[in-house]
């Protein structure tokens, strides 16, 4: 399966991608995670994208495409992928057409008020990257990861001002991609979140059912 998972920042792309990856046996390629890790490591790529990442702005296309091609080359032959964070613009979508043929789009439909509540209370493990929420998905020990005991932290772009900017960037530059792909007749699986505490497992089960109906999973 070759797919894109779309949704605004905080829609749950990382949470659902991880679960879909284990169920479908595909590689999850999260561009934002790649960039943030590069910034953390202060690599050459990290130096290029640091200001964009911290402001919640889009990284320039030439840099994103270079990183994507490198990552796709590492996907084992015969194994699918789930793209998170690419494409984010129509131009990026056109570039992707020359790199890979898509089977399906997974679209996460989440109201802004739920997104703001999620992101402002999100915490991430510095060691393994596991995601928690201090409102409804708390770790067993405050500030510590259940899986590895690593320290939990709040991302610099998870403050209200940056969140609002990220949502506006998404609406202006990424939402038009939904119509773009509909015109291309690529199948969609749409997951609608109606509550802040909607269980991820139940949402993923619905996505898997919809994928099976399309004959994709």
C-alpha cells in the first residue's frame, strides 16, 4: 500500500500512522519527525530547516524533496509506505507523481478546538518519541515515558500562538490538496473525530475496515 495520511497539525497523524504501520506492514515516513531529529542532532539538514520548524512554517520544496527521495530509497522492495507531512502543497503533489503512484488517501477530519486542546497538552518522550497527553493520555509516572522511562517534553511549536499559525498554514496551503486528489480519482478513507477522547484503537479499526472495503489492505 502506498498512501498519504492528511490532517491538520494535531489531527493525530503520528498516533494513527504508528498503529496503521503495525497493522499493515508498511513504512511510515514522517517528514516532520525527520526534520525535528535533524535539528536536534544539529546536522547540516537541521541547520537548513531549524527556523522553519520552530516557527511552524513549511520547509522549502527543494529540501523536502531531496529528503523524501533519500528516505523512499530506503523502503524495502515490495513494502508499502504511509507518507505523513508530504505533500503539503500542489507543487509538491505534482513532484510526488513523478516519484510514486498512490493507492489511497487517509484523511483525518478533526475540529480546530480539539486540535488546540490536544497540542497544548501534548508531551513527547525525548528518548523513543512516544506521544502522551497530560489531559487524557497520561503516563503512569508524571514526566516519564511508560515504554522506556525517558523524559517527556513539550515541543517548541506546541504553544497556542504557533499552533494557530500552523493551522492557518495548513488551511491555506495543504487543504487544497484534498480537492486536487479527488479530481485525480484517488480513493479516500475519511476518519472524523467528534470528541477529544475518541479512542485511537477504535478510530484505526474503522480506517482498516474502510481500507478493506476498497480492497487495499
